[in-house]
C-alpha cells in the first residue's frame, strides 16, 4: 500500500471513529489523543495486575485456633518446596491472626526478622503486614466474614503460565454519557463473591445511559465520594468475554453526569487466577446488550479452587 493510500485509510478510520463519538453525544476533538489515553490506561492496568494478581499462588482459609504452615504435606497451609518443612503457626482467634514462628523459619516483616509471636494486620484496610519467607510472601486476606492466608510467589505456576491480556479495538461508540439517578438514601448491600462469601459495599443510585439504541440502567458501588465501581456482565459474557463479570470505574461529575467508557472495562483477576476472591454482578447489572469493548476473555481459565 502506498503512503498516500495509507494516509487515506487512517483519515477514513479517524472520521468514522469521531462520527461514532458524536452519535453518542460525546464529541472527541482529538481522536489520536483519546486512543493514546486509553492505551496508556490499559498499559497501567496491565502493569498493576502483573504486580498485584499474576504472582498470587495460594489462598488458605483459616480454621479457628492453630493452623500449621510449611512445605511438609502434614501442614494445614502447605507452602512451596523452597520453604522449610515447618515455618510456624497462624493462630486465628476473635477475628485476629497471630503468627508464631518456629526457630530458624527465616521469616521477616519489612526487613525485620520475626523471632517471636506477632499479630498480623490484614488487608481489610490498607496494606497488610507481609510475612516474607524466602521468595514467597504471606498475609492475612479478608473474604466476607472469613480470614485466609494469601500467598505470593513470582515463580509459581500461575505466574509462569500467564498468557497476557487481550483487548477489543478501541471503539468510541462504547464511550457514553450517563445520568446518575440518586436513591432516596444510600444503601449498604452484600455482594456475593466466587468464593461463596459476601462483601459489603455502599451504593447510592443508578446510572442511566443509551447504548446500541437501548436505554440501560446500571447500579454502581461507591468506593469513595464521586467514584463509581460497576460490576457487570452482558451478552458477550461466556463467549467473547469472561463469563462471571467485568469491572469498570467512572467518576461522577458535579452536574450528576458520568462518562462510562467500556473501552476501559476489564476482567477480574478470577479470570486467570484461582486464588482471588471476586465479586459477582447484581442482577440489575446483567445487560442484554453485547458490549464488544474493553478486555476480552482470558484464553485459559484456571481450575476452580476447592473452597471449604
């Protein structure tokens, strides 16, 4: 193809892209800048997921009392072979967890050796206490009303077999303006997860918009003032996209509108990692329309984790 023909193709594509944006009430003045913005967002998302979720390699729900840990098969929490046969005991009592190290376990928190029993801060609010033993890290994870030990191992099977991210082409027609319809009062709702637990979220209303000629309402969770979190599925779920759900964030403006850009919709980590605890969409967020935008399904689904 000559450079002149190539330029013509690019101009036609840009015009079609911009026309799609105008048709949905979102005129994009600079198409290339918008595409660059989405690509930058996707790159950051991929980097965050590779750091936070790809290395996860274990999720061990704790029983009340003592839970022994180490690489030996007799332990309640079986760690990789690179760790000592027995590193210590996690003691669950009154919704708190204490780690009692064995001599020579080689455990540390923030570079400080752990040689005596220590109470561990969970990941419920902010960063947890990470217990490092060799190449792995362990911390207390909250799943509904239950506590578990989550493990990160950058050399684990999930990390070694990770197949990367796959996205639909950026399409302006999936970037829409929504109107926030406020509830009479905020609600605290319990959302089920794939582990069978329930996590509590705050919701304050619904967002109404038009997509593919349909009027749609979705209920977001409010993660902080003005920040909306959508858990949804659509007609592509289980086909082109992950069956359980996809996630999407949007900001609520002072005028009661929000830009819902499905080009930034992404898979929960459960799509590729069995050691995660992902929320499921409320019934009103099951969309009949096909949203061919955002992240595609992960090519290989992990085996389902046996949850006690």
